[in-house]
């Protein structure tokens, strides 16, 4: 193996990681990554089928509905699921306490949305969303129960079971949605898809985990969990509002069709980045939480997460931006071509997401929800300023997308500030560790983009672009001597040979 691979092997085997169960961590990360990409991949295929059957207006309408439901679910869960994972010790009474709190909050939020639905439908001049919003609001009961089961799975590192549950929920709910789409159900197709996925996933995890709430409640533990959870809730709400406010603005100032194109455009890159983000956070958060007293060990895990994540995310996003037009033509048909510019812009915006994720997880794991909340406030304030400027000075959906991309890149410098103080690993150290990966990805993207000008059929063009992209990227990683690339190749060889990873 090359010196680069040897460097990373030596780094992995240093004393700072000697007490960690490396094989368990890697296996859990593999299961979780496979689960997320399998689920997102299946969901992506289902969304392609639905996009062929439904109009852009239907996707724009459901985008408005999900904004309010997602915000409601964030308030219901109250950051308590994260608090359960972060706590050093948790018992059945803690899980039951969180369950009863979440059920009470679900009843309150469902009632609020049910009563407010006519106002929302009237504000957006879309009476079609009234009943779907009311029905979808009831999913909060199941999502909150599911968040508790997810916390238990994460603490116990039982990601194989989560993979099976998620895949089953996606297949069943997706099949049901496609069936009723053929019957002309319109927006109800998407409501049934999202609602049934939440319900089926919840019950599948309940059977797998074999946990049910007990008749037990601790006010003391509720206060202790909320001391961490409410700050996480505040951060989550700020993130949710910022993420969804663009959809609300587009849906109001423009049309539901414009919102549908924007939503489709961002879905392609989000399938990849959200899958990886959830995999990284689900596995590394409990691992880091158990290592929160060892800053050197946490720094090492953070560095590995950042480099391994960048190795996948950078080329995926830049490559996807380069093949966006032929990909949309092939998968969604020409009626969805207006979403191509949004897909390209969001891809560029999502390139640095792994850097933000890698910086935020250690802060949560240390239990510093106060810093996490403050950091989230400054991040979202800066992003909101950029959004306001694009909305006020430019009457364009594309300008809103460009503003989001600018905010995402500026965010890298903000989120890295605390980790420079905690671990001595700031933005410049992170850039030093990842710039070669970024350079290899940009060169690959340029090569793939040039193929777009070859006058051949769409499917052959895509095949050539994918093959060329992989070949150029791997070659550039070797030429630039990307250490983590050689390390990853060595790990993959061991996996295929069935050898131990530790």
C-alpha cells in the first residue's frame, strides 16, 4: 500500500483511538450508510415515478404542507431524542418520560395545525392543501414515538435493524403511493406516501426494538433532559425555519409550479447529502458522546469523518451538477427541464455540507447545547440576511437559490470557530486536509461537463459521463496523492475479502 494509505492506517491505530471498538464503529457506519443510501435511493426512484405521474403544482403544494408539519414535529420532539443519545446513562423511565411529553405536545401541535389550516390555505390561495395539511399533521404522534425508538437504536448501535425497518417502510409506502397516483389522487398521493412511511417505520422499529412505554414519569429527569434538549430544539427550529422559509417565499411570491421546480431541483442533491449526513450523525454522535472527556480522541474522529465524507460528497455534488440536464431529460422528461438550474446551484451549495456536519456533531456530543444554540443563531442570522437581500433586490427564484449557495459556503467559516478553540482544528486545518479532494473533484466535473456538448443520445451520454467521471476522479486522487483515498481503497479491499477491519 502507498505511503498515503500507511499514513492513515497509522493514524487510525494511534493510542487516541485504542480504547474504541473500531470494528463496531465501522460496521455501524457501514450499516447506517447503506441504510440511508438504500432508503434515499428507493425514495428517489419512487419520486421519479411520481414526478412522471403528477404535475409540478402537486409537488409545490406538498412542499408548503411539509413546511408546517416539519416545524410542528421539531417542536413536538423538543430535542429530547438528541438528549437521550447524549446522556451518559438512560433507563426505561427516561424513555417513558420522553414518550409522554412528546404525546402531549403532539396533541397540542396537531390541534393548532388543524385550526390554522384554513388560514394557511387562504394565504397561499390554495384550497387544495386544506385537508391534506390537517391529515398530515397527525403524523406527529408517530414521528415522535419513532424518534424515541431511533434514540434507543442509536445508543445500542443496532443499525442493522434500523436498516431493515427503513427499507420495509420505503418499499411499502412507495408502492402504495404509486398505486394511487395511477388512480389520479393528485396531492393526496404525496400525503399518503409521507404519512404511511412515518407510520410503517414507527411500527417496524417498535417490533424490532421491542420497547413500549411504561407507566412511569420522572419530573426530575424531564428537567435534566430539557436542560440540554430545549437548546437543541431552539437550534432545530432556527434551522427548520431557515430551510423552509425559502419554500414559503417562493410559494407566495411566485407560483406552486415554480416551487415544484425548485423542490425537484433540490431533491436530487439532497438525496445524497441528507443520506450521508444522517448516517454520519447517527453513528458518530453516540461514539463521540462516549468519548466527550477525551478531546484528542474526539479530534481524531472528527478529522476522519471530515476526510472520508469529503471523499464522497465533493465528487458526488460536482459530478451531479455536471450531468444534471441529461439526467433530468432521461428520468423526469422534458417537462421538468426548468428544475435543472436549481439542481446545479443546490449541488454547488451542498459541496461544503460535510464540513458543517463534521464541525457540529462534536459540539452536540460534548453536551454543549448552549454553544450549539448560539452558533445556530449566528449561522441562520447570516443566512437570513443573504436571503432577505436576494428577495428584496431580485425578483427571481434563481437568485434565491444563488443566495442559498453563497450562505452555505460562508457557513463553513462560522461553524468551525468553536472547534478551533476546543480541538485546535479550525477552518484552515480542515481546508488543508481536504483541498486535494476538492481539486480532484473540480477537474473531474470539468471533464464530465465537456461531454455534454457531444451530440449523442441522452442515455449514452450519461453512461460516458459516469464512466469518465469515476476514472478521472480516481486518477486525480492518485496524481495528487490523496492519503485518505488510498486508505479508503485499502478498507474496501478488506471488506471484499472478508478480512477484519481493525
